[in-house]
C-alpha cells in the first residue's frame, strides 16, 4: 500500500519519479512543472504517487478540465472538444494515442482505477 504523503512531499516524490519532466510534453522547465492529482483530493483522491502525474501548468489545467486524458494503458487521449471549442491543440493531437512518459518503477505509475475514474468523470469524450 503506497504511503500517504503531504502536499510538499507529494510534489517532491512526483518530480523525482518523472525525472523532472512533464509526462505529456517532456518540458523540463522547473517553475512550470506541477504535481497533478489524477483523482483530486476533494473528490476522494489522495496524495500518493500512483495518483499523480508531473505536468506543465497549462497541461495540468487541460487535464483537470477534461480536455486531456490518459487511458489505463497510459496512452494520451485528447478530447475533440479542444479543437471544436478553441480551434487548437495540435501539439496534443500529434501525440494522441502515444504512451506518456512513466516512472521506471511499475508501482509508481498511474493506477488504472484512478485513470478510469478521470476518464469516466472528468474527460470530455465528445
């Protein structure tokens, strides 16, 4: 059972596990990297590494608002609404279906149940 972490240690552990680069864009600019929760704390999520993704701040917002998702096989999903509502997102559509960058240790990777929760509850499939 992964240990529960506080907010500061959650960020430190996620930064380390993802090699200090955004799981989706590969960006390594530290000030814009954020430890994102797949299932947010107010909705039953926890500060645990397998409920985290290291994301650039703008990517984090898109993930939290359901324009980006990650399937249980860790492939990037991009909502068609990103293009229909905003007329852009080409950098993400180009990576759609590709596996995101993952921590080396299998136990540290995003857990399928949290990813499925995000896809069912947050992701804008159409």
